[in-house]
C-alpha cells in the first residue's frame, strides 16, 4: 500500500508492505543514515523525527504514518554543509564509530528546537533512549552544549594541546 | 517484520470501531506500536491504526481527569507536571525518553507485563476504564475489574479502550509511584504506587499497589490497612513488613523473589512518604 | 611531551577524518549499499546445548519458492579451523567446522539458508527438520574437568596447531603455568597474606552495529567480501581455508564499522562466503541483536584467585594468580586470553616470587572470544581487590601501597619473559611509566584525602575506591603492521594502511603521524584502510597494537617518503639535501628559497627523471610497552535496597604521547563506560538448559547517558622511546578498572566485599544482610 509521507521536506509516496517498519521503508528508499541496531526500540540508532519529535523508526509501521512529516539525518546537512550539531559532534570528538551518531544528532536537534540553551542535565535526558558503546557519552554531551552556544552565536573555544590534560564532565 | 494483511487509518473513533467490528478477532489496534511492531510470525493481523482517531486529549473535568487512550507517556508526564501524582511519576519513568514518545496510556494498560508501570499507578489512584464498541455501545470498568486479568481477556472482541478516567483527588490526599530498576530505562525489578488521604496527620485511608514483582499489579490491602488510622511515621515499618509478606513475587534476571519482596517493603515506605509530603503540600 | 621536540600535527586534537561523513549519515557501513539480486541469509541455530545431529532433512526448505540454497553439515567440507582472527599459526585450537554434526551450545550453527527475502529465509529455516540425540550438557566451568563430565570435543580431529597444552578429553582448551622464585617459601615468610577469589560473568561487546557481511562474486570471478570486521587479512586467510578457495581469489573490504571491541576479531564470514560461492549470487548475512548476543562472541567468564603475601613493612613477598576461564563451546582465544590474565597484571608490582596457573575450559555455553581487556579485565579484578584488602590488613593507604610497589621506568619484570601469548614472552624494560603521577592526579581529582568526611551515616552511604592498571601495546615479536604512501600532483598523499579503524579513530591518528613525519598538514593526507587488494598487510585492530605498531609502520613509511621529497626539493632548489628543511606546512625550504610540496610533486611526476614519490614500510614490535592508569570512584549505596549509584569516576592514564588527545580521551571514556556496565548491570543469564534468557537490549542492560557518573579523564603524558612520537596504547586498559574500583568503593562504603560481578542491588543487599543496616 502507499504511505504518503513527507521526508525531509519532500513529499514521497512510499510503496510499503502494511507490516513494514518505517526503518525498513526509509532504508529501502535510500535513507541509509537510519541505522538498524536492535529492532526493538532500545538502541536509538534508527531514531528519526516524526513531526519534529524523536521516534524509533523500528517501532513505527510506515503505512500508519500517511500524512506525517519525517526528518532523517539526510535532511539536516551534508559533509560539505553540515548542520551546526553535526559540526559540533565532529569537533568535540563525539563521533567514534558513528553508528549511533545520526540518531543522537536528531534527538539533539529536537532538543535545541524546543529550547535553545539546554543544561547539561537536559542534554543527557534528551539522549535517554540512545545507546553508544564507544564513547561514554561525555563528548556528545559537550558537542550539544557547544552547538547550542554556537546557534546562540555566543561561541566557545575548545582547547587542544599536548600537556597534561583533564577532560570529561557531567 | 510483523505479518500484517492490511492496515487501516480511521479518521474517527466511529470509523475505528466499525473496522474493529468488521474484522473481529483478527483486528489489532495499533497505538504506540511497541507491541505490534515487535510481533513476529504467527497470525496475519488487520491493523487498525488509532493515531488519527482523536483519542489523545487530556481533559480536566469537574469529576476528575479524562485521559484519551492515545495520550503518550511523554504528553502525560508533561501534562500532569503541575500536579505530581503516582501517574505523573510513572509516566515519567516508562522506558526511555524516546520510548515515552511512543508508549500510550491505553497501550500500556491493554497489554500488561509484569513490569508495566502505568497500571500500578492507575490501580492506586482508583482509575476507571471507558470501553467503546461499534454502534455507540460504551461501558466503564473500575480498575479492579479491568485489571482482574489480562485486559485483552476482559475486553470483548471489537472493543476499544478509549479513555482512562481519574477521580479528582480528595482534599488532603496525595499519591506517588516509585520504581527500582537495574538502570535508567530498564523495566521495573519492583515498583510501588501509594495514595493516602490524611486527616490532621492521621492516615484516613491508604491504597498501595505493587508492580514489577510478578504478574499483574498487586493490591497490598494488608499494608494499607496497617496505615489506616495511624500516624504514618509510626506505622510505616509495620506496613512495609506486611507488604513484604503479602506480596507475591518471582525470580528472574531482574531479581530474586525474596529480595523483591523486601524491596516492595522499602518502596512502600518511600512511596508513602512522598505521597504524604504531597498531601501536606496540597493542604492536608 | 618531550624528547620528540615540537610537533605540528601529532599531539593535537584534530578532527576525526571521517567524522562529518559519519555525522551526516553518509552510506559508509557494510549494509549501506544496495546490491542488485541480493540474497538474504538466515541460520538455523541449535536449540540444544549439546546434541548429535542424527538426521537432518532440508528438502522442504529447499522446495520453498524463493530459496536459493540450503547448507547443512552434509553439504560442506569438514575443515576444522579456529574462528579467532589471529596471526598464523593461530594459538587457538582448530575445533570449529563451518557447520557441525554435533551442536555444542544453544545458538550453535545447524544449517544456513539463502533466499530472495529475509522473510522467506526465516520461513525456510523453520522448515528444516532435524533429529537430535540430546547429550548431557556441561555448564559449570568449575566442573568442566571433573571425572565423568561430558566431553564436548570428543571428535578425534580437533587439535592445537602449535605445541601448546590442549586436552579436549578433559574439556581443557588451554593451559598455562609459570613459577618465578619460590612462592611457597615466600608465602611462609610473609606476615600478611590475602587470598581472594572473584568471579566474572558472561558479557557481550554490544557493538551497536551487529555483525554484517555481504559477499558477491565480482566481475572477474573473485569472491568479494564486504564485512564488518576488525581483521580483514585474517578473514581472507581463514575464509580461504574454510571454503577451499585460494587467497588470491578473495578480496576483503572493511568499510566503516559500527564498533567491534573484539567481537569482530572473530571470523564468522565463512558461512556466508560459502552460500555466495554455491549460488554465485550476492548474499548478505546480518545478525539480529539476539544473534549478536548468543551466536557471535562473548567475554570469557572467569574465576580468578589472587594470593599475595607481604612483609610487615609492605614489601610484596609472593604473588600467585590462579585463573580459570570459560571459553564456551569452542576454543577461540582460549589460550591467549588466559595467558593475558597473568601477563597484563602480574608485572605491575615488584615481587620476586610469582606464580601463575591458568586454564581455559570448554562448556556448553556461548563461545567466548576476544573482548577489550582480554584477560586483563578478569584478573585485574582479583589483583586489585586483593591489593585493597592487603592495604587494609597492613594499615596502609591503598594509594600509598601501590605507589610503593609499582614497576618503574628502567625496570623489567621476569613475568614479561615468562608469559607471552601462546608462547614464551619477551624480555623488556619499562621505557616510560607515568603511574606515580596518575596516582597523584587521580587521588586529587576524587578528593581522596578528605574522603573520610564524606561517607554519610544514614540509609545512603558513600564510599571511595581505587586501583592501578597496566596493559600492553601489541604482541611483541608476533604482530606486524605496514603502510604504503604515495604523493599526488597537488602535493597531497595517499596513505594506505592495512590497520582497521573500527570507530576508534585510527585512520585519523595514522594520518596525523604520516602528516607529521612527512612534513605536511592533515588535510593533505588521504587515508584509505583495510582493503586486502589495495592496502598492505596488517594483523588488524586488536591487542592494543594500532597506534603503537601500525603507527610506527606509518612513521617509517612517511620518513622514507620525506627523504624522497627532500631529494627532489634539493634538486629543484639546487642545494644539498642536508640543507633542506621541511617546516611542516607542506613546503620545503633552504636558505631563502622555498618550494611547495605541489611544486615537488609536479617536478617528480612531470619534469625530468620522473618517478613516483612513494614508499612502503613495515613494523614489527620487539616490546609491548604497557600503558598505565590509576582509577578512582565514588559510589553511593542504598543500604535498604542494595542499589549502588556510581557518583563520580576518575581515570588518569599514561598512554605515552596522546597522538590525538580528544580521541584518546574518547577511548578512555568509552572503555570506562563499558567497564561500568560490566561491573554494575551486564550479565547474560542462562536457564538450566543453556538458553540465554536476556539476549536483547531490553533485558541485557548497557549504560545510557543517565547511568553515567560524573567522569574525569586525565591524560598524563610520558614519552615511550619505542613508540611513534612517544605513543603507547590507550584503547583497552581502562575497561579493566571499574570491576575492582567499584568493588573497593562498595567495601569502603558499607564494609562488604562484592566478589561476583555484576554488583547488582540484590547481591549487595544479600551481602549486607546481617550487617546491621536498617531500612
């Protein structure tokens, strides 16, 4: 059956099996930034924004979403024109293997869209539902705080150096 | 992928109920999707997606709160933030933050797992459940009837849960829900919801419900009776002891039966203390 | 940093070269390509822990429309091999066929299907009829070699291919022992003896991307394997062995991979390769999350016992470690993990009498393999808990005890020589050690001095714990890495490395090393890795070897290229090569003259006496210099329920020079998070038939953002003289800290010893009962 879904601002008529998840439908349509990690709504690597709100695409049936708006990572930016959150993830070393990154960037976007200057605790809360096995989450949280600052045009510097170095924060 | 023969997207409750009636036993309502999307193999369902059937309103009426069955945990946690209760506590700790954008109060009540959070709170709060079926038929079940067994067995074929009704809190009352889990976002190893009514520092009545330990939510009548008519601080230890002994528990990888019974006792204390604090703040 | 002089690229937190492509969701991973005509593979997994396949009938599955191929043990050659992706000859026993006629755990391979869709493949799997003769099963690692225990590998052809102990008739997959000095006499002469046994559980790596492989026959009839692996060259060799295809007919490409942590050091590609060879069509095998838990690989569970004797003055007289690891149904990494239990712990402290007995036993449970920490995790738990108890018995501060005893720069340890990985070890002297500074800075960051005042007295008690750690950097005299590099028209370079970036950032740090050595900026370094047709050999990403060993190969290669650049530049500027200076900005200067690398490249490629500026270089390691680390944690224990909250965690790490400090911190933070998960919640639980009950992220709980404590990461620079720009390894060491640190902190808080991980609320509560903590 057909699911008329707006993906990243462009209307699409997705031909789907009625039992097909949005994850499978999006990947079949070429949106490979949506990742398959657990297929039971726990790891967050398949997160997309549904009308601006983070959802696990593995728990949504595509056919049920007729008329809804979906944002995938491809709708946010490209390596040449990255979204400020993507850039902050890259600058703050918030990307290791990168498999969880698109989902986390999208949840961060929903957070910053809702309120421009979240606290660190709010960023951590926004990532509840995303599992990352590489990083320990410190750098992603810093990345979102940095992106928030940049989006608010206040700017922060980041250090790099070779001396004794203390990082990490909560 | 779940095996689905057809998926319908009704635009109204009546349309949804007609579809439910038409497909009978094969009809499967789709709420938050956590159960349907995870189904594998087995029967080929006809899915009735309820997202646009107009069931997600949260309305404050003179007799209490009417919560549409499709209200998400995220909406509940936000919508009830101003008046903390066992329900807002529970809605805020169902799964993870992203999952709470999916999980609906109706879905969480219709398919009950041992670890489900909202049914525990709703039993403590004396909720009732509004069921509808085609042809304008409605019935309202009190919580003890709705949760007497797995609700799918209580509900007739073609029947939908459309709203959860919460009585307005009595003056001098307060409620709370507490949960112990292995880590954030995990299902409950044990949980307790408490509702108390105070009268000048004396517990006039209490209702205690345990979840997460075994099967359906369990009403802790003995522990509640131990509190009634007492100053809570003086009776809490006894209530916890009674709760431990009356609750039925099981062992799995979330904890052993004996420890779970003990934790229910601890959580009774925690939940009752918070409920009393809230009651006092509400002017008890 | 010192000794290396000022560096321009190394030592700076350059942006990871693939970060923006990954963050923007580019199709970089194995499954992100659309392959026309792709078949989907599914495996029938054993429902029994131990059973002979008496009869297997796949005719119904084969008859199902859409099924292209079904393989059972009757359809494939019986070639025993190891799935351990190790250098040849592998120290792991050859005990694993592609498809067995006897299943050895719930989740073992029984048959495989390739079909037009995932759904048809699943349906076909259900149609395969198997008759089993169920055999008694063995689940308890302590009972594995007891008389009468079921023999798991009773097949006559299982064997070790190097001369190491292998006694399958007693379910012993590996054994190691070592004696230095006279430990019995030394224990007799000790004033304080601590004897502590600890136990660690089945845990899984949980890469967020499960194992996935796409095989196809390419346009030239070669087998092309696109796979999520840490060891592409070992995949090529072992698939060649298992499928009886010459190495030259196989190309393995590792695209970006979604984490590995050791799980993807296993070569599981043989089955999907065979499906591809048999059908001639592209085939994908992608594990589900539950398959990833049960049928990929796990950490070796272990029972580890440390006995340590001290003189009253705090000198360590004798140190003994007994480790028994559970390798599960097959012996992948059995010997090397148990060897590392001793090798990565026992050299840490000065002691003249050291003993070690280790064995690794078969059970009818999932197969253990390589997992970050690799034996160090299991044994450091025992050693560092014993050190904590010793400090209490001696009346010493735990930090002071370690400070007094730990190995220092310039010192050796007899253990280095006695214990290798599957063979004798290699003598080495410590070239760099910042552990003393790690202890100081870590103690300061956690507030060690005033911890007594912060304990609390009610239901919630705070406690503080610490430990010291070492690991290694590569397997000496075994591992090899190599690189090749060539210069392009515009003065940029292609850097080709066999090393495998599994998300760690190794492409980036290797490019930094190359840019530094050749004298240019990072943006002019185009790095390509892990393609067996195009990149030179590397053993792969394991044994904490990439920065140290592959990095050294890159440095050597880049220096060869630098020499050629200097020569051409000298010719162009009509000066002597010795007078040419490369300041690091992609130019060459001499006196007042200067040419750019672009000028040099154009000259070399187009002007006169043309040649390709380029080189290939290799490195082997003669030592395995340990990184060192001190960890500290603060916990809060709810004495009513037993629930423990990790409040703060400090890791101070000496990894030599951090080539990229932010990426090094990321390695530390990720390892600590994984270690905290293993210490606090992660455990695969089995029923009495060997079935894993919690093979999903819903039920096997790894930490999320809300579980993480306040985290402090401290890099303590030292300069390792044998490493590239002074670097040592960083990836593994910190996963070993949380088990002992948190056990020690819980003891500090409430006086009970958690010796069995994970430290669940129930275990803490049980330990507390009778200790007088009320609710």
